[in-house]
C-alpha cells in the first residue's frame, strides 16, 4: 500500500451496498423493538386489539368519511407546528440581527434570552407561559402553546442565523457599504440571500424537532395528537395499540421531513 492509499484509508463500499446494510440494520433494530414489545405485553397477559385502532383515525358512516380523534389531533399538531415555525424564524432572525447590530443593550438582551431559554426545561417554560403570560396577554391555551414553542425554538434558530450571517465573507459586507447601502438594504440584498443557503438545512432540521416538541402542549389540554391519544386510551384502555400508533404517526411525519432535509442538502450542494 503506497502513501496515497494509506492517506485515503480503506476503500468505501458501493452506495447500494451501504444503503442495503443500513436497511438491514434498521430492520433488525425495529424487529428487536417489536419483539420486546410483544414479548413484554404477552407476559402481562395483554390482549391485543389492533382491529379497533383504525376507527380512531377515520370511520365511514353511510358512505361518508369522518375523521377520528387521532386524525383531528394530527391536524392540530401540524397546525401548531407550522404556526410556531413561522414565529420561530421571525424571532430567531430578529435576535440574530440584533446581536450582530453592535448594540450593547440589544446584544445583552439577546444573550440573556438565548441562555435563559436554552438552559431551562421546556415544560417549565410552558407552565410560565400558561399561568403567568397567558392571563397578561389575554391569549387562549392554543396560542399559548404556539408562542411558547416559538420562543423556545427561536433561541436555537437565533444561533443558526448568527452562524449563517457570520459565514458571509467580510468582502461582501464591505462591497455593500462601499455602494452606499443602508444596514437594512445590506442585510436584505446582500447578506441574507447568501446566509439562507447555509441556514436552510439546519432550520429544516429544527422544524423536525419542533414537531416532536409540540407534543408538550398536551399538558395544557390542547387537543393535539398526544392529548387525543391519551383521551382515547382513557376511554378504551388500548394502551399499547394507541401509543404505538401515535408514535408511528410522529415517526412518519418527522421521517418525511428528515428525508426532505436530506434532499434539500443534496440539492444545495450541487
């Protein structure tokens, strides 16, 4: 083996074989989880009733399709996630620009915001929003959950935007200033379009986390997927079936978004 081959390391397996290996490993892991669940439920004497689950997603009555509680909960989850994502981007972008503005007060406020949010539990923040800020602002529990999620994820989005802005070459800043652009025009026309290519993949990944974190709004009685699943279990005692179905729905939603992130990253590299 020559020096070049030693630097390159061992030869990589073809893409198809690596993909097949990943699928096999995932299949084995998933099979192990299924076996452990079935085996554990069997030792408890649990009676599986999967045939009762579909009616809680949808049911057909006289030829018409009606959504069940789990389907309605999924819609609420996606709505909350979408609204919170829009606010997350706005909060994160504003915080990042304020931190880069050079203002001592603005920079200090952003640092306090980021450190306070990132170093306290989301559940505690949700209770503070619900019991303290919600009565002051006069908003209902739905928008309380949306706002809390946006503030929480906005702290992480601020760091993503800051990294993207700082990655723009200084020559671009200097060129914009030499043309007489104001700070607003400089960000809008020069900096942000270039930073967007860098921050879009991690922001899309952040949206995946947002969908998962949205389940916490169930503790303040927002009828999202998790809360609806809990209500169905209380009525039917189908504990294993419903929670596994809810987990599968979350996995399908976040898995689809993760696949979209991968596709986006590959397109941005080309």
